């Protein structure tokens, strides 16, 4: 009897199909709602596609709205294994890899073609930053996610000329942006996104540097009156996976994950441009004034923020030198050799 029982157990174990193995569950931390049109949409699409293509051998649990209460620690959370995947702002990355702040240098990436070229998976700049993250922190970049260029929101008047920034208490989200505001005469303050509306309302802030989506998502149209479209830097996020968790995937699963990451990244870039246009239309519909910089204005902004780039270059690190060399080569390419008026980049 015992032999018959043992034989049946063995036979049952041998006949379990590989596809019925326990699925690999990956948790992804996201500080935005899953319904967010920038970050949330891409993550939701990625989750659905990966689960479909792997036939649920991989499942992704999205912990949105900062459920893990780690917001600005997402990068370290993925590194430590506290969570398998996460969306981290470039401003988190620059604290660990200062050279990555090349993407935040004032007016180095002030038109879409240049940003797309730099952040393309095949670009030398992107690969240098991705490789540095993998080697130094053990986290792998799946895709870069933009929410568009920076703009200045102000309660009174515009800041087309940096002289108008003098003394204005301005919200910033990185050391580089704080330096820009300081060198151009403003007073930088680090205020959490959830507190920006109230800070503008009660006078703690006079203005804020942020993407156009904030007009609606943060209700900035209620507490500011003007948007100066400086486009002085791009706002980028990176979607990451812990390298140890990555290695748990089979080669076929890795291929699926990378393919789907590329797909959502491409679509996100295309969608961001449309959302930016819609964002400005919404701002106008609420009576906000939109201002663009003239060539003279750009020259003045570049002049007052020169020290920001000088300080960056004085890091003299090997990665900084490689990134600047890659940037110089990129500016010689057809996509990026002219400027905003010739923004004809058609690739990813």
C-alpha cells in the first residue's frame, strides 16, 4: 500500500506542467495614482502586457499612490530589495550618480528632439547612465519615462527675463534646479508636491518649477496666474528592477519584459507631447497667461545660470567627461544640430 501511494505522489509531481509553476510576483512602487496619464498609464500598460505575454508566469502588483510611503526613496528601496521594482525620479538618481544631472543642466536639453535622442535606449548617453546605475546600485533600468519639460508658474507676472525671478520663493525638486534659482536671483525651497498648492496659497511660495500637467493635477490654475514656458530642462523618471530579481527571469521572460518596456516607452514619449499640448490648452481655458522666451531671454537665462554648468563640469569625473563627449557628438547629428525651431526628430 505504501509503495502504491508513493508511486502515485511521484507520478503526480512528474506530470505537473511547467506552466503551472507558481507565478513570479513582482511588486512595483509608484508614487502616482495608476490612473495618472503619464506614469500610471505606462505602468498599467506594461503590467497588462507582461502578464499576458508570459501567460501570468510573471505577475506585477502595482503599489500606487505611494502605498509604501517611500516616495523619494524608491531608488534605494529597489536597490535594497524592499520592493522588486519602482519608479524613481532622475533627481533621486543624481544624488547617487551626480554625473547623471547632465539631463538637468539649464538649457542643454531645451527641445524635444534633443531629449528624445538622449533618452533613446540606443543612445550613448542613456547607456552610460543605465550602466552606471547597474554597476553602482544593482538596479536595472527598464525604461525612461518623461512628464515633459520644466516651466515656471508664478502668482504675479512672468519670469521671461531672469531679473523678474529676483527674491521669488520658488519650489524646486533637485539640487541642480536649486542652483539655477539661486544663481538667477530667486530663493529655492524644497516643498513636497502634495503641499505645493497650499504653499502657494498661503504665501510660503511665490512660484514653482514643474511640468505643465501640474496645472490640473495639483490645481495650480487656482493659485497661480502665469506660466513661463522656459523648457530649461526635462523632467524624467526611470522605471527600475532589482538585478537579483531580474536574474530570476528566464531568457524568454527577460526578452518579453524588455520588448514591452520598449513599447510603453515609445508610446509614453508620443503621449507626453500630446498631453503637453492639452495641458497648455487647459491652462488657457482657466484664464492663465502663457509666456514664451525670446532669443534674448534665453541668452539672459543662460548667462545667469552659467555657474550651474561650470560646477557640473568641475566634478571632473570620468562619467561626466564621457557624458559631455556623447552630448557633443549628439549635437552634430541631424536630429539635434539646429535647435527648437528645427525640431524634426522622428525616432524613439
